[in-house]
C-alpha cells in the first residue's frame, strides 16, 4: 500500500484517507508555519483503517487526539563515552551507556566553540539490551531513538538528586 498527499493507492485506485491527510497537513504546517486546511471529504473513514469505522467521533476526532495529545521523542547522534554497563535487578535488568553529542557555535568575535553534552542512555528491551551490551564499544558512533525520562536518586548523604535519561527504543551502530 502506497500513499500520496493523503490518498491511499489500493486495488480501486486512490482513495481519501483522513489519517494520511492529517499527517501530510501537520507536516506541511511544520514546514510552512501556516494553518492546514482539509476538505471534509478527506476527513471521512476509509477502507484501509477498519479500526476507525463505526466509532462515534469519526476520523477527525481520533486524529486530533492522536496527533495533538502528547509527544515525548528523542533522537541523538553521537559517540559512546564508555563501555555499556549492566545494572538493575535480575527481574528488571537494564544496560546503560553514556553518549556525547556536540553543538558548534560562533561568538561575535568570530571565534568558534564546540559544546559537548553528555546523555545517559538506558535500554530495557531484552534483544536490544543484549546487542548493545555485547557489541557497542567506547568511541563508536551511534544513532539513538527513544524517549526522555526523569527520576530521582539518593546520594551518599541521603539527599535526593534529580536524574535525566533517554530510554532507547532503537540504537543504530555506525562504523567507527
């Protein structure tokens, strides 16, 4: 099944699809900063999304809830700061590694600077966790996709200390 600007290409040619139309409209809006306009005939259900058919709120209600409810996505491309470590418990194992990303900027004086940010990456998915632990090496370039999470740990004195981590859903290895 292919799509083009909100239309499915199926056995009977192109058919309007609200899900694809809304996706395209949101993407266009992000690029042009203009409010998307959709025709009413596109905002009906289509044969390709049977899970929507028969629902009272219709396609547009589901789409608005889906696209504008909440989003927590992180994508990083950087270098691994150290060998991955196994942490957690037997029931809840986790693999953790640090990732460095860089931002380049220029002062008004013309001087260039590079800022390095360090990210804590946690992996809970069993197959991904094992692959990362066994094959990821310090200095290797990787792409990480996941979500941002916040927590709290106690230091040696018992004081709470805030933590931030990226929970990875995907890690793609690059050749060093």
